[in-house]
């Protein structure tokens, strides 16, 4: 979820390290951290009072949610083992590891809490990283936290917290070797990673003199190939890791390089400096925000189940309700739509005869409109012919005898007899009805019989004239 937060408590032999992370929009920010010197655990009452006071102060300062808290316990209190078991043991892996506790630890069966991470599976073998811790050690921290209302969601060790943060920030190529070197107090912790394979985890005393030689010799005895040192990058951190420490190691031509641990994906809050020294402590609350690479958890198994089951029934219930509501809503919508469709179909069936009558009337109306348009057209054209004949009657002399007239809508042809056919051309051309008046045939003289049996000489003519354009469009 956006704006999730997680609180980490890292218990060390002489220090208490508190870290507060917040996630938003795929970014993780180190809101604040605190490193405090603390009394030895041997002074039980004073140690408890001091630890409770420091934790409460930090929680109050940031109003931290106590339901998402992860803790780390000192490496000195646990036993770690890289174990190889037959693949057949995978079906009952926890039972098998529990049964062989005394084989891998100085503790008896039933005295420890443990957890494991599967590193690799082969055809016949399964490789594990297993952490054992005496129950009394874990119960002591749980009792302390219970006094301030905290039940952690996980109990880790510095090794797996550091590896989770390392892999969150960096993924090395298969052939590259990364050495996570935690220098705190009079001990150092070395975790060897080849590509993404966790190969070794060592926790050893660090002498005051010849520290670099001790570290290099430890690396060489790790079982890696002889040329591995030249491919190794040492990432140095820890409460006693200074920038200029291990100078001969930094200048050694035998190794690839020495640098601070990668923290490119962790943003720091305002006024918070880059906390290389507490690299592994920053990794403690990381599992409360993201899916981490190693999920080692020393919290008693029954408490882990309880913690996990708090949200499981709620999730199942909410999911079931969502599915039920979605199903019910879908059925309701389907029924409503079906009823509306039935009503519409019934109305269509009821109205169909009326619609057919309307369609028939509309079809008849269209046909009548077509007939009316044709009649109007004929009417307009007839009016034009009438006006044309009236115009000819008015402009032609009474002595003219027209025996034939042709009209095709655009022009007319007039055939007849006149005393002077040449006088007809200007008369017709002056009319606003006609234009481009001309003879279609030569004028000839003929004697014709007129009324009373009298004969008279007349000129036969044949004239063509076009109708004016405005008259044709009228």
C-alpha cells in the first residue's frame, strides 16, 4: 500500500539501533534512525529500563504503528549453518531440520527456535541456510517488547537483514563476488555472495593488530576458487567501520575494490545523513514494506501463524463479499435489462400495426408529392408556352400566315408566309422572349390562294429562335 511504514529494532551487544522506513510510490525513505550506546545485558534491570525508554521515545517522536515492527538479535546469540539434505527431505523439511538440531548445534532438540531459507535445489540435493537460537534468548526479547505493547512480525539476524538490503539495491553478475563486511566492536561478520548465491557467513573475533591480514585469510579459507579474490569487491560497514580503515586492504592489488555498501534506492529524510555504518540495521524493517530476498524469521512458529492469520480471514471475508456483491449486482443488472427488453418487445409488437399504417401513409404521401411536383412542372411549362404564343401573336403582323410551329423547350421553329419575310427577323428579335433569331431556309416567293379565292404572291419563310435563358428557367 502507498505510504506504508515499518519500524526496525536492532539489538546489539553494546548498542541499540532504531530505524524507521516509509514507502511511497515505489520509493523507500529512511525517515530517521538512532544509534545509542546501551548497558551490557548482564545488568538486566538497568538494560531493560534503558532499552524501553529509548524505544518509547523514538516511537512517540514519529507516532510509529506498533503492529509493523521487525527486530534483529545479536549474531553472537545464534548458530548458523549451511546444510545439504537429500531432496526426499523436502516434503517434511522443518521436521527433518528439527530432528537433527543436535547434529548441527550444541543445543538439544526442543531447546531452540530455528528457521531456514532454501538456497538452491539440485536433482538429488537441497541446500539450506539455517539459523538456530535458544528459546530463552528469543523469549527474553519478546517479554521486553511486550511491556511496551509490541509483538514483532519477524526476528532476524544482521546477516539476512544486510543481504536483503544489498539485493534490494544491487544485483551482481553471476561471476562477480561481493563481500559484505560488518565491523562492529571486537568482531567482524563476513558474508560471501557469488552473483546471487549466498556462499558463506562467518562471524569471528577481530584482533587489534593485523586486521587486514585476518580478513584476507578468512576470505581465502572460505572455499572459493584461488582467483576469487581478484573478482571480489568488499563492501565495508558497521559501527566501527571508518572511511579510512583497513588502508592496506583498500590499496591491495589482490582484490577488485573496497567501497561503502550500495544504498542508491534508499532515500534519506531531511537532515538525515547517509548511514553507511548501520547498513544491516536499515535492512531489518525492509521486510515490512517489500517482498525480501531472504525470509528468515526466528519468531516462534505459532506466533508467526497467529500474526499471519490476523489478516487472512479478513482478506478471505472481504474477497468473498466482493465476489458476492459483484455476482448479486450482475444478476440484478441482468434481470433489470431482461425485463426492460421484454417491455420494449411487447410495446413493439403492440405498435407494429400502427407503424405499418404510418409507413403506408408515408409511402402514399411520397407518391402524391411526386405527382404534384410533376403537375407543377407541367403547369409552369404550359404557362411558358401560353405566354410564348401570346407574344408571337402580338409581334407578328396580321398579314403573316403561320402554318407550322415547333417547340422543344429551348427553341422554336416558325414556318409560314408573309408579305416581307425579312421584316419578321427584327420584330421577333426585339421581343424579350426570344434571341438569336435566324432563317433556317432560303426565302422563296409563292402565289397562294387567300380568302375569297383570290391569289396573292407571298414569301415562304422558315425561322428559328431560341428562348431567353431566364424564360427557359422560369
